[in-house]
C-alpha cells in the first residue's frame, strides 16, 4: 500500500508540474503550447486528476503507516472497478491503447492487495 501510495503521489506531482510528460506516459500525444483549441479543457482535467492522485497517494501512505486494514479492504473492489472502467475506455476507443496500463496497474494492485489481506487473515487464524 505504501509503494502504491508513493507512486500515485509521485505521478500526481508529475501531472501538476509536467503535464505533457504524464500525458505521454499514458499514451496520449501531448499538444504543443498554443496548439489547444478554445474550449479544450484537457489541462484542467489533468490538473484535477493529478491533484486527486497526489491526495490519494498520501492517503494510501498514511493508511499504510497506521496499518489500517479496513481501508486496504475498501480499496480492492474500487480498484477493480477502476480497472474495468479504464479497460473499457480503451476497448471502446475513448482512450488510446497506452491507457490500458493504468487500468492494469489498478487491477493488479487490487489483486495483490486482496491476496495479501487473505494471506494475513489465514496466517492469523493459524496462530496458537
């Protein structure tokens, strides 16, 4: 959880400081300065989602430091939902193929988190 949180926070900072770099990582072609059409609010949405990623990353790190298992459990179904929505965005043509990596990151993270929680639960029930 701490690693995911740190990475989410770092990517949030990248999106705030160098938005074109984050767009490129996700498979979107950055638009040169002055090349955006009037009414193109891509950077506004990128700023909002980057700030959300920064905040979410900090929440994950703090939850990890507090060993807040309930929070970890809550993230699993919502990260799987995020995986499904992002994957469908690629499959339906709403997002470029590079964006699939974001969905897979969420899905794999959810599965690893769920498996770790299950392992700890079983390990705890085996204790004398």
